[in-house]
C-alpha cells in the first residue's frame, strides 16, 4: 500500500514536471514507467559502479584498468549499431533480456576471479569487459528506441 501511494505521488509530480497532463492516459503511464524504471536502473548502476571500479583497481591497478576500459569502450562503439539492427530483427524485449543476462554473467564471472591463476587474471578480465561491452551495446538503444517509438504513437501528435 505504501509503495502504491509513493508511485502514485511520484507519477503526479512527474506529470507536472514534464507538462504531460493533457496527454492520453496511455502516454502518461508509459512515460511514468519509463522514467521510473530508467531512473532506478541508472541509480543502481551508479551505486554498483563505484565499488566495481575500486575492486578491479585493487586487482590490476590503474594502467591495466585503463587498458581494459579502453578496449571495452572501443568494442562497444564498434558493435553498438549492429546490435541495434539485431534488436529490430529479433525484437527489443528479447535483446533487452539478453543484455541483462549478459550483465549477470559478467558479475558472476567477476565473483569467481579469486579462483583464476594470477598469470591469467588480465585475459580473464578482458573477456569479462568484452561481455559487459556487448551487454551495454545491446542495452544502449533498445530501451530508448522502445520509448521513442511508443511515445510517438501514444501522444498522437500532441508533442511537436
């Protein structure tokens, strides 16, 4: 009951902030769900990223962490557009679920790093960062393109 009241009040504030009171109810609901879900996801990501970075820095140090991040970002940039084409082909829901599964796999593999021999830690982390890059590339456009497509349909031209 408390959560329902909280979500209802948050939704009303969001409607006033975005000035969507005159939109159809379907649009209001979709916009509220999108902003609350994406806000929760980005908040959780920010919270976990700080600990994740500190943990990896403790394992490999600054220089090697920089190499891992650089490789991950380059790989993500290279596959971002093709992954959005795959999302259009397979369906956004499937690709989003696959993305979250890959995030889970990368965190599972990080938790098993203590079992990896010391000479193999960097290649192991490189594989994890590539898996995470694939997950981020798949996730990056799927949720936003779903919102954009449905926003245009549900607002019926009210938002120029």
